[in-house]
């Protein structure tokens, strides 16, 4: 099998992508919207981005702005090398969480290429613009998708904290590879972890976020080098749950990084 894969020509790869793209588009997608238990409001959180080994690579902010029943959630990371990551999800929280629009921009040497992505629920339209660092060449993909109600790009920490304690669920997200692909994401509890809040020990639930690609989709994603990896999230298990950490890819082609919360300190 390995020798056969190595012998694929570029034309064969292109044909494979078109074939499986059409196949996946025709498959029905079961939806599992997450009920709103703890409505979001206006917040400003302070984040750091580290390598899995703990090296600090970026400072960040989590900003949520409430406008009636709609929330704009923006995560920004400013890297030491001048790179920028900015992700914005606008969603409603009328009974269940519903993504309304999604934006992603990443630029600089921390990333394989500069990328701008937009996605709108009302029209299903998407646009992906990539710019190669080496020669500055730009590619643009645009089109439309039929989005199931449980697509949660940019919202995973929000919906995970509203799951019943220790419960799992399967939702969807759009993986831009850069061609958009609808992927099931299994959210599975994987035990607890003790954290210290000051001098008080508390328990966080560890969730594993598992992309479900299917056999054929995984083969063609492997050919493109864009197979999303498992990610991890930690939610403080309390009367009012709180997101406390994440480890995974911020985008399918990115390395695995770790997001931690930090608090401002007075000098």
C-alpha cells in the first residue's frame, strides 16, 4: 500500500481530492447542538501560547463582546517573531449555541503560509486566501457549504464547558486544508486532573477532542499532509465551570501548541 501511495502523480492526487470531496458532500451529517447552560457575556481573558515543552512563544487575549443574544469571541496571539494569529467567531446563544460567522487570519514566520479565512452561516459562503512566504504567490478558494447547526469553529472551549459534567458529545467543525472539509469532532472525557488555585486544590476535567475523518478521507488528508491531530482541553469542574487550558493545533497545518491562562500582576 505504501508503494502505491508513493506512485500517485499530481493528476491522480487532484482526481482523488475531487472524488472524495464530492463523496463527502453527499453524506448526511447528524447534528448535536450544545444547549446553553451558562450564557456567555463580556469578558477579557489573558492568555499565553507555549510549545508542549513549555517554551513561551506568544502573548494573547481572549475578548468576548455581548450584543444581545449574540456574542463575538476573538482570540489573538502576538508572537515574539512578529507573527499574528487572530480568530473571531460570532455566535448566538438562544437555547443552543449556533455559529453565525467565522474569521481566521494568521501571518508571519510562525506559520507555513499566511492565511485568511471567512465563513458565513446565512449564505454558507467561504473564502480562503493563502500566501506563500517564499515567492509571495497567492491562491484563493471560494464557494459555499451546507452547514449543519452544530458547526463550532472558534467555539470549542465555549461548548465544552457547557457539557454535563463528565459527559461527551460529537459535533462538527470545518477543517480548511485549505479546501474546506466538514469533520466530525468527538469530545470525550478522559478523567480528571488536580489543579491549584492559590492554595486550594480543584479538579479539572480533561477532554480529548478527536477528529473523525473516516478511512478514505484520512488517506487523502495524509497525502496532503493536513491530517488534524487530537487536541486536549481542560475545564475546571465547579458549580460554574471554567476553561483552564488547551493543547492542540490552532489550524490543521500548524504545530501542536499549548494555551494557558495568566493573570496580570502588579510590579
